C-alpha cells in the first residue's frame, strides 16, 4: 500500500458517500487542492443516487487514493443481488447505476475491501477506514446508539477510524469517562483518546445542509477539519432528471436530506 511510503507531514482528504455527484466531487477536489491536500482516502459509496457514476469513479482513479473501501451501494452496483434492504428510491437508483457502469467499474467495486488500514510515519502511526462500522461491516449497520458505537470502538485497532454511511458529519470520542458525540468542524486529536469520525457526504448530505462535505486529516498537526462547500447543485439536479432517475434524488439535494 502507498501509505507505507508517506512523509511525516501531510494532509489527507477524507471523501465519503460521493454517490455519483460529479459537481459536488469536482468542488471538493478543487477546495482540497487549495487546502494543500496531498492524498485521499475514500470511505465508500462512490456510486448511487446521482447521475455520474462512471465519471466519478474515473476521477477517483486519477487521484490514486491511499485506500478505497466498499460501501453498500458500491456492493450492490457491482452484482445482481436482489435489493432487499433498499427503499424504492434507492432501489431504482441502484438499478439505474448498474446499467450505467462499465464492466471494469463493476469489477473494481466488487474487489474493494470492507475495512482498510492506512499506515503512517508521523505522529499518527496509522488509522482505519470502513464504510459503516468495524463491527459486522458486511451488515452495513448505522451507529445509532451507545451499543453500536461501543461495538465499533471494540474492533478499532488504532486510535482513529474514518467511516460514513449516515451522510451526517459526526465525531465519536472515547475517553476514560465514556463516549462523547460532537459535530465540531475542527478537532485536535489528543493522546489517550480514540476517535470515530464521519466526514459527512460529498454527494448527498443529510444533515439539513445541502453543501458538500468532506474532511481533512493533518497528520503533522494531529488535527481534523470538516469542510463544507457550495457546488453547482442545479446542474446536478438537471442531470438526475435528464437521466430518468427518481425526482426525489434531485429534490433532496436542495434541502440536505
């Protein structure tokens, strides 16, 4: 893995739940460049819901990410399994996505790991990446309560893990006196604390804020930053409607839901 060759000081962009939204991804990558981001990790769900699955995958390939893990939409887009746990809108979007990926795209998504570890050579020794949870990652659970959060922490090999799935930016901090949840945009990573960090969604935010979200890990400063960005939302909506995807996929982008 490329991570073993990393420099001591670097910034890593953390991308999650891109969901085929080219306009949001393009805005995020432009901002990341301006912020001095040198490398990226992808926390899963490159595809689904929006109208540019192949183009988004091609853009991610060009980044040579340190790692990409498999999200539930990635998994179901790569095979023909019945979409038993998808609501009608997600199901329709997943079926459309299957028909608009190349065979290379599908093979790539099928081969992604559920969990990855990124080794570093600076103040942070390494961190893990998973789409939903380190506990039973193949079941795609949501971290909804103390029990699910603690199960994830119990499987954590390092002091830090990036995850997505909920599309809501959130940090869980494990201290000696228990777990705290925060939605802070700037977080120093302290010795003796462990972190589960969700950077929110690049392509379909669900925290009532329609702006694209992504994270930056500054390994030298031991600092995590959440970034929010405006993007060409009307164009993304137009593409969804032109593609014949469910109109709800376009409407929800404007309200961040």
